C-alpha cells in the first residue's frame, strides 16, 4: 500500500508530459526574448550609424569653416583690406613716463 502511494505521488509530480510542456514554454519565451534583444540591438546599430554620418558631415563643415577663417586672417588678405581703408600710417609715437610712480586716489 505504501509503495502504491509513493508511485502515485511520483507520477503526479514527475510527469514527462508536463516537463516537456514546461520546457517548450520556456524555450518559446527564451526565443522571443532573444528576438526582441536582437531587434533592439539592430535598431541601436542603425541609430549609431546615422549619428556617425552626421558627425562626419559636421566635421567636414568645421574643417571648411576653419580653412575659411585662416584664409580671411592671412597677412595678404588683411593687408589688402587695410589698403582699401585708406588709413594713414603711424609716424612717431610719444610715450608718457610716470614721474615717481605715484598714483592719485580719490
């Protein structure tokens, strides 16, 4: 009698059909998680690729602007613009020397 109860209890808790169903559900959930994770990773990869392209475009634009700034601040360009302003060159400069280094305070 005791042996029959143990067999019935064993059949109830350790059933291969239930174990197979549980494993099937587990693998389906695991597969769905894997697909969702792979999808998320590929979306982030595309976003990263777009950001890299934008960074390269901005870097090229920055280089062009730096070259333009260097060209505008070159000596030849500045001297050409100065001659167009028709300014008079500075002659002799007189400097004021402080007598004893005293400073007037109010």
